[in-house]
C-alpha cells in the first residue's frame, strides 16, 4: 500500500514507530529500517527507509507523524470550541462562553463546575466507551472549553476596560 496523509488519522498515532526491517533482525543502526503503523501482527502502513542513517530517519518520520497528528487533533478541538463560542454569541445565549465581561465570576464558576460535573458523570462509567458516549463526552468537553475561553476573554475585556478608563472594548482578538 502507498500511504497518504489520511493514514495519519486512521491509525492510532501511538502505533507509528521505527522498527528494524525484516532483513535487519539484530536492529543494527546502519542496517535497513522501516516506519510502521498499526497494532496488529501485520502493519497497516509499512515504509522502507533508505538513507545514510536509516534508524535516525525512521525515528524522525515516526515522530513527525505523531507530532502532526497531535497538531491536527488540537486544531480540530480548538475549531470546535471556536464554533461553539460563535454559535452562543450569535444566538445571544447568556452562558459563561458568551464572553460577557460583567457576568460575575462566582456565576461563571458555578456554571463551569456544573459542566465539569456532567463530564465527570459521563466519564465515571469506566471501561470502554461506545461511539455515542464518546460523542456526548466530546460535546460536553467542548462546552467546558467554550466556557473556559469565554471566561478568559471576559478577564481580558475587564483588563482592557481598566486600561481605557472603565470603557469596555472587545478582547484584542
């Protein structure tokens, strides 16, 4: 199989690793090496590495894939939180995520604690999660993230208000 960028997300990122190739059973640093992904006996992705220092190159490639997958996941999660913030602002919801600078911190804390309690309730089941449970947990974590970012924005807004002599301006982003 010839891998493409979709393989970064379809295999568990932790399974990408550098391994000695079949013709290098002793794992000689300068012998043949490969990058593999997948957790079964047969790798889902297998790339032979031909280089002056094949082990270093294989380790670099496997690490780069893990880093890129982490970046993609972070970007996706941040985009989901940003979309939730935008939705709440668009619908004028009075939630901790709406970024209103004058919602008391005690109210924000109570609402955020309630949301964290819902996350704890979902996560407390233990064991493996069904796809539907993972979706609910993720959605609830997006709500927690939006509430946290909204609170942070409100704090920046208050700081901005103090700088401008008590006049509230939108946060600087």
